[in-house]
């Protein structure tokens, strides 16, 4: 894996990104890729999984995990105000302070 070598574009600068790349590679290697000598995936040979996974299954698993553990930092409401011929958007952030997002459709 090119994540371990420093002189490439795929080098991980953050430990979190490196850990995520290693986890994805390990998941793919053990559950998706069919081993040449085993003729099945390593997970199926070890009895961990009974089915052949696809990359789509891994994506669904990650999305379900992120949705279950999502905690927003701020709760905000976006309101649109029509001013003349343009449109100005304002945002109410968690502490209820108004911040201009800029005028649109000038």
C-alpha cells in the first residue's frame, strides 16, 4: 500500500486518515477479495462471514454507522429574505446570532 511510503501523493499526513485507509483496505482484503489458494475470502474461510461481500456492502455499512453516531455541533436554521430584486440569506446559529451569508442574485 502506498499509504506507508512517504514520497507519494497517497501518503497520509494525518493519523486519522491513515487509520481509515488501513481499515478500508483490511475490510476489502478480508471480506471482498477472493484468495487465490483458498478460492473464497479469508473471512469466509475463517467462518466469520457466510456470504461474499461487495464494495457496495462496505459503503452501506459505513453510512449506517455514520448516521447512527452523528451528533451535530450546531443547530441552525436558514431563512431567506427577499430584498428588492435580490435575495439575502441569513443563518441563525446555535447561540442565535445572525451572520450574513451574502447577497445572492444581485
